[in-house]
C-alpha cells in the first residue's frame, strides 16, 4: 500500500512540475475518485482517445527515424 502511495505522490510531483498546480490538483481528485487506479483515464472513449494521441505524439520523435530506416530497406532499388 505504501508503494502505491509513493507512486501517486511521485506522479503528482511530476504533473505539478510539468503542467502546474491546477493540473496536479485535478489529477489528485481523479485518483481519489478512482481509489488510486490509473484506469480512470482509459474508461471513457474520449479520454482513451486523448491518451492514445498523447502517447503517439510522445513517442513520434523516436519512431520517425526507425520508420524511415524500415522504408529505406523495403523500398525497391533503382538501377
């Protein structure tokens, strides 16, 4: 139980640092309503859509060079 509380506090600190106190307070309220479960952010279709979009945008800079390299290998060679 203490480990879960520590993780929640760490998540709250990171959120407050990156987004501000209002967002951290909203995160805290959401976690209280969901008994500490992060699944609350994936239960509604709109929330799940935003979360998927955020994850794609977060990992996009790392994936673009990989996709370019794969395309380069798969593309037919011109003579």
